[in-house]
């Protein structure tokens, strides 16, 4: 039967009454977590709420049942992810994000309505829910460690009382407030600095404000800049033409008046005539037609007057022809400028010129302002001003308001500086929701902590715990954890019952730590000594004892003596188990340091000594293993990379390998413990006041290895490791001196020559230790090359290694953390002697000096083959060694699931699909601490190493923050970055590994209109993210409500509308994609993320105009390449000329043929015609699309994504094709050229 028996209820209303009765009971719990329950109760409440969840609107004022369900879900299910479990157990689709807000607001309303604890901080809904659970199951281990340390340090034994607990918790709260005060102070100081900087740069703001206003009216088009540059030339030409036309028109109007005509002609500006039109050539070309055979035209006014005198009618005709010719010349000279002007200003030419004049004046004002006001400011000032702009706007651009706020902040800072901040307490060990519960839970939290401590006390004393006022789940887990901890503390070796002398001998040999008294019949398990860093003391632990063959035990006592002084006593507690007695373990703090300790078990009734252990210690220092267990002697086991050392305070360790230092307390307050990092350390010297008082040695058994060499990372030769050195040695250890005669060394060089010598001969007579070092120069004079070295003992090879030795060479990355998707990676090669790099792979760039080389290669390349030649430092023409090796380019690889391949390329991931993430670290990052963080927040998680170079992250820890960002609907994507911290916890770099999509949206929207009769409107799109219940609405621009609305089926990404011209009038329309959300507030505006404005047209009219244009101009400019609904650029100008229509049209458009040309190549690609189809339905995107492009052989055009070029012969980009860059495009995007012939 369950604790609450909720299976008797069937409706939510019954549950509400039940929980109201609990709140009104004598206990009156202020937090939901104190309501005891079990899994069966949770199943019952979940079932009832699941059936009525969609009636949640009825509980706008709160619901005890739903709030209790949320808290219980947090207690049982939370593992870094809360809402996902709520959705799962209630069978709510994950897309129903609004449910979070509804349930969360119900919970907060319930707290207010029933006057329950209201917790603040962290996430708006999740944190209060978890805090009301007191301690969720996922946090119980952390809470146990916290309460156990508190129990040992402060409130163990008879000191425990609620009155003693309250001051401790109050002290925590004061320290927490002090911490908040410190954070507030830091924020105030930061604000003070920002406001001070804002005041300094306020004059710059006024200048930037004027510039901003000016730039608002400034056109940023490059075409406008071009037009302004040519404006004066255009105006001058236009004026010249206008003057000529005016004078010619005057002459024609008064032509009948001979005298006036002659006078006007004399006034004609012949210089302008000469510049714009050579009249003489015109008359020459028309001499036969005008019967003016005797006229030889000159550029004088008299020639025209003579012409008028001879024949007025002919002169009249000549002037009219002259006007027509001037019109053509005017169009040629001015039309290009005027057409470009229409592109930037579609109105009248006069208005366009006025527009250009204003733009010209704006540019002059901006330039003058920048020269006059901004020159005295630095780039840093301008950067800081950008950060200060929001501050200025917040204070309404009023300098006085900023000064007042700054003064107010400075006053607050002065007050804060008086606070004594101390923030070192056990609460830092707790997760945030538990910490918030304790800090904000007032007396409820204090009582909760007291009951937890009382629970520990009773468990230790084997007293009943049923009346402890804590949830059953918590009591059970804490009891299990405490028993496990005591068991580990009491038994550092495997438990056994000592029944025979053989068992006793095993005990005697166990680590040989203690001297036994002369009592071979003793069967007791010896005590152990341990360091307690938490309690800052030395502990003695008497393990659990099993006493056999004894009818009855008296009152036994465990006694500790130091230098013959009793330091402590403790009565043994035991219980009977069959024919045996089992004692409880005893943990005692050692009162003070001594040289001789005695540990005794005595019978208090008879005063008989039952058992005695003797331990002799060095008072100067003591060694403890990483498990805090005492080590006897001056030798440190080789297996330990870290040890703990207890010495008198102020001791100096040489070398300095201390990574942690803390002073001990009580009788040991003159001592301190230090944690030492023993990597690469063989011996340690201890000093105090300049005098050496101890030397510790590692028990090192040296494996055979090369010494004095440095591994050259990332390069190898035929799988052999490459070492860089000038004087290598071979080092190994032996067990006994006499064994040296059995050892030989064999060395085989790259020529195959074998050199074999006995070790005794190589080291001479001076050997007196265990470790042997033999310089390889004793074996060969050739220091560089490929070798195989073998160590032989008693004619049997016991070790061998193949390796390559090269002169001093290092290989490193010039840029560790440039994004993996950048085009190049830089690799640095350095040496102390001159070297050259030859025979390098293609597409690898090389630069540098004789001692340094930089290789630049494609980041996707995994390895590079190269040959290195080393030369004599003095005679640089003399080569001393040459080798060819393979260089592996180190890369950071990752994947999002076990099934994926390792990759270096960021990808887009839907936020709800994140489960796990693995990263494989290159060698230079193995000592770093990787972490993942979201670019739009300060939230980060750490991973767990699952191998030497692989770190695994649980991405479900990010679920709550991702759901929070998703529900806010402020950003569509956020970057997921992999960061790295060095040993000093400094961030040394970051890499983008994915873009997490938070919101669904539509991209690659394509709309086509067929030329069928009747035409068909076809739309297609691409979904980014995941969504159900998608709808498409179409409305005319500037209208509020849609005219048409369709529900899109799942898996559908295209729609066809037949007879669309009958339903939709031509014009601009808004195509809006959205999700049908029943939880969305009716007043919310639809998102504009997935809306597209489209000009719908009648395709038949457009087709007629375009066909005429192609037939007339016969040239199409290629603006880009289309592939999978995406537009790709080209690296040069391409066009199609000599276009001719074909007889047969395609189903998708009109068929033509023409020659494909390129400005880059200055020729026709293959000097043949290409057939292609112009798809008229692509007109809606502003460009035409041509498809079905093929030559006379039926082969298609190709495109290289890497080179961004079009080509027809696959041999031109053979390497790019192997790398996957070459594609057959879906089509080319084209526009009509406005010129009459190609500029080939």
C-alpha cells in the first residue's frame, strides 16, 4: 500500500481537497517536499493529471494537485532536464512549448494563494519547483556529503540541538548576503567605470548622433557613388547639347528671315559643333544628295552663311538632319548615365539629378564632420563609444542625468566597502536549488537540517529513526550512504574473520606497518591512520572486529597512547550475530603528534589488555597515499602520481610541486598538510628555516627507453616514431649488480650494419646503482637516421624499438584555435641548424627562413608528405642529413552520437535532438579541461573523460536552458562552442562545433508560375528545425487578414495552386508560414521569420516581353549558379551571346542556343553552341533561370564550388572533383544585358 493511498481518488477535484486538508493539518507544511509519498502515489497523481491537462485553463488561480505533481516530478525524475520528463509522463507533444508557461504560472499562483514558501533565483519555474522538493533524488549524494561534513565538523555527539543549528544556518545566510553584496559591489564598480567612460566620450556621442542622422539619409549604393563621380561631366555634356538644340531651333524658327538667320548663325558656338559633331564630314557624306557639288564645307560661320544664301531650302534640310544627328549623339553620350540614375531613383531625370546633388552634399558634410570632430579620437574611443550608446539612450541623452546616476553609484560603493565579506562555508558544495532552499527557507530549512543531522546521529548510535521528520526516500538514501561510508572507513582491506594462524600471518604481512606485541594468538584487525583534509586532522580508525569462540563479552574500550600518555578512549559497541560478536567501527581524531603510539583494546571490568599495536613515526614528516592512508618509510611507491605530506608549518618542498596546502587544527595546529604532484619527480628535499630535515625517494623501476630525446609530434616515417636530439642515451634498470654481465645492446642502422656490445664494457667499472645510462655515441658515430635498438639478456631479446633520429626539430601549430572551417591551417617547423623543405605536396604553401618554415595547407587535409634536408651550420652548402616523412595535421574531432563519424565541420542541430557529445583531443590539448557553452548565454557544462583523448558530454544538462531560450523566441539559433581551459583555469581558445536551432523557420522559399493553360502556381520550401501543425496563409500586402489559409501535412514541402490567376489578382502578396498553436495568446503578432513578400504576375505577358528582348539583344548575363534551391556565386563575368531560338520548346520553358563566354578566359569556352531552356517561372525572384544546358554531344555544364567557376572539360578541375567540389548545377541565373554587343 502506498504512503498517501492516492489510488482511492479519481478526479482532480478530489485531489485538490485532499491536499488542502494536508495544508490545513497540524503539520501545515510550507514546502511540497515535506509531503511524504512514494512511486505508487506519483503514478496515481500522474494518471489523473494526464487525463485533464488540457483543461488546465480552469486553474488560473492555482492548483495544489498540479503543483504537487510538478514538485514530485522534480524529486524523482530531474537529472538536468525537467520539462522533458513532465511532457513525457503527461503525453504532451514536445512542440507544445506554451504548456511550460501555463504549468509554471499555475505553480507560482498556488504558492501565493496558499501562502507557501516563495523561492527566487535561477530559472523562473524550474528552480522554485526543485527548491520546493528540498533535495531532489539527483542531489541526495551532494546533500549527504554536505550534512556529513557538517556533522563531523560542528555538531557531532551530544552538541546536536536545534538551538545549535540555527546560528550556523544564520551565519551561512549572512555570508550569502555578503557574497551577494560583493557581487553587487563588483557590478556597481563596473557600472561606475562605464558611466565615467560615457561622460568622457559624451561629446563624441553628439558628433556620432549628427553623423547617424546624416547617414540615415545617405544611400549606400556603389552605383550612387559612381553617378556622383560622373555628375559634373554629365551636366556639362547635357548643357552643351541643350545649348546647341536651343540655337538650332531658333535658327529653324526664323529661317525665313535671311538677315536674322545669318546673324544667328554667326552667333553659333562653332567650338561646341566641332566637339560634338564634325559637320564637314556630314556634309561630305551628303554632297550627292544635296546638289552642293561646288561646296567644300569648312568650320567657319561664313560657310554656313554662304550655304544659306545659295539655297535656303537645302540649308533648312541640312539643319534638320543636323538636329536628328545631334539627338542620336546625345542619346549615345547620356543614356548610360540616365539609365543608371533610374536604377537608383525611378522618378524624373530632373528629380534624380536633385537627388544626386543632395547625396553629394551629404557626403561632403559627413566627410567634413569626420575630419573636424573625429580625428582627435582613437579607434579604442570609437569602440568604447559603441558600448556606451545604450547607456546614453537609457538616460535620454541627458548628461546631467548620467552625472547624478554616477554620483549615486559612487555613494553606494562607499557604503559597500564597509562590509566585511567572508564567503567560505559548506553551502558552496551544494547544487543551486538545494542552496536556495536552505538560504530562503527560513525556519523550515533550519528544521530540515537539524532533522538530517539528528538522523546521522541516530544511525551512528544504532537508534530508531522512524520519528525523524524527513521524507522516507531521504531517510533511506542517507542511511545507505552513511553505512557505506563507515564501511569504507572501517575496512581498508577485504573483510575476513581471523580463525587460524594462517589468517593471522596474512595480517602480519599486510604492508608491514606495525610492530606486534608478543601475542601470536591475537586475531584482531589492526587500526589504520588516515589524513582527514575536511576535518583538517589525523584520524585513527579501528575497523569492525569479529570476535569468535566467546560466550559473553564484557565492557571493552579502545585506548590511544602517545609517548606513554593517554590521548583518548572510546567504548566499543557491538552486537551478537550467531556464535560471534561484531563490533562497530571507531573513528577517533589523533590528539597530537608523537613518536611512539600504542593502540590498545582493554576489558574495562577486569582491566586486562586484550590487544595491543605499536607504531613508530617520524615527527618531522608523515606521508599519506592519494587515498589518505599512511605510508611508512622514505620511499614513495612509483604508482602514485600525487601524495599527501604532513609536516610542521612553513616547510619548504624542493622542487616546488605543491598543488594544495592547508593548516591542521587542534593539537596539530603547528602542522600542515600539502598535496604534491609527483609527475617527472624522482626525489624530494624537505627544508625548514634553511635546513634540510628530510629526503624522500621514489621507488622507480626505469623501463628501457631513449633519454635526451624529444618526440617530434605529428610526424612519422614508415610508422616509426621520430625523435629530435643532439646527444641521445639509452636508459634502463636492473635488479642486481651481477646481472650486468648478462646484458648486451644491439643497434642496427639504416644501412643494415649491426653493432653489438656488452653493457659491462660500455659502462666500465664505475657502476654502483640500479639505473644504467649508455650514450649511443659509444655505439655509432652516425647520430641521425633510422635505427633499431635491442636490449638482450642472457641471449634473449627483452626489449626493442625502431625509431628515427633527426637534428633538433620541432613541429607546432601556429594557430591552435582558428575555426576548423577556415580554409587554411598553419604548421610551424623550427630547427637550430639550417634546413630546407623539398618535394612538398601540391597545394601546400611554404614560406620562412633557413631555421623556420611555415606550411599552409587546406584545413580538410589530414596529412602532408615532405622531404627535409639539414645542412651544416658553418658550411651551409654541406648537407648532413636528408629524410622524407609524413606529417599528420592535428585536428579537433567531434561527433554527436556513437553512430556518427568523427568530423571537424560544424553542423546545425535541432535543440530537442541533443543527447550526447564526444570530442577527440589532439595531443597538444590532452592536458586541458574542455567545456561546452552556449554562445548566447554564460551557461556551460563539463565532460567526463572516457579515454586518454576522448571526452564525453551529457547534453541533456542543457535541456532546461535550451527550452527557456526556445520559449522566449528571441533567437532562432545559438552557437554551441567547445572551449578549453589550461591548468591555471584560463580559457585558451574555443571552436564552434554546432549551431543549435531553437525555432522552426522556413528558408529557400521558391515560387514558380508555369506557362500551362491555365497557369499553375507552384511553391516549395525547406524547413529548418522541426514542427507539426504547420499552416500557410496568403494575404495581400498591407492587408491585415489572410485571404487564403492551408494546413500543411507532415512531410509536405511543396504546394500547387491551379487556376491561380482566377483566384489571385496580380500584385504583391505576403506568404506567411507559421505553427497552429492552441496555446498562443490571441493578441500575439505572427512571427515574421518565415514570411515572404512576392510579386505575382501574369506569365503570358512576361513571356512575350522577354522573348522580344532576347531576340533583339541576343545576350544574357550569367548572375550566378543554382544548386538545391541555393544561389552560388561565380568568380568571373560569364554571358551567353549569339542567341538563337530553337524550333521546339521544352515543357518548362522556351528553348534557345548560344555561345557561353567568360571575361576571365577571354574566349568562348569550347567554341560551340550550347542549348538551354529559359524557365519563365523564375521571374518572380528577379532573375531568369535557364536549365537543360547541354552541348551538341548532350554533355552538361559543370561548376566548381571551390574555384567558383564554370567549365566544360572535366580535366580542368580533376583534383577539385576528387575532393568533392565539382557539381552539375540545377540551372544558371541570368539577366538581359542592356548593351547591343558582347564585350568579349
